[in-house]
């Protein structure tokens, strides 16, 4: 996704392809917020994950044989062809949007040990 706001080396900024004279004064506040958002460098999926508590999702392998993983936040199951979420490029849960903190493969092994 390309940015809509440009910034000049001297600090001036504006909307790409639109002269300031054509922008109504009532839009300045919204454009300033857009500028601030674009400068954060986060994408919309990451922005949806921001919460007051700052919690992150931990994915757990719940079925090692079939390579099924569960998001610890939304509890949605996802099956990977191989490996886990990190190895498949998952930075955030595609279902709830929470940023993935890490994975926990040991839970499956611990449960199997308990059964024996």
C-alpha cells in the first residue's frame, strides 16, 4: 500500500498530487492524522490489533500429526502444510488481527506425556 502523504526534507508535507489550495480547511485535521498514521509504519492489520492492554496472540500447536495450530486470542484453528505460523510468515493472526507474540509447540508434547 503506497502512502498518500509526502514529506519534504525541510519538514513541509502534503497530499500527493493535490495542491494545498484545493484542499478544504475542514480536512486539515484528518490529513494531519493520516500523516501521523503513515509515519508509524504499521499496516492496517496491525493497527486493528492495538488495544489498551497491549496483549499479543500466542499460537499453539494443538495437533502435531495434522499440523493444526490455534490462535490463543480468538481460538481459531489453522492448518499449515508445513511448520508453524512464524515459518509461514504469519506476523499477525489472519482471523482476529492480533500480532503473534510467539508459538508454543511444547503444549502438544506436554499433553501427550500426560496421557502415557
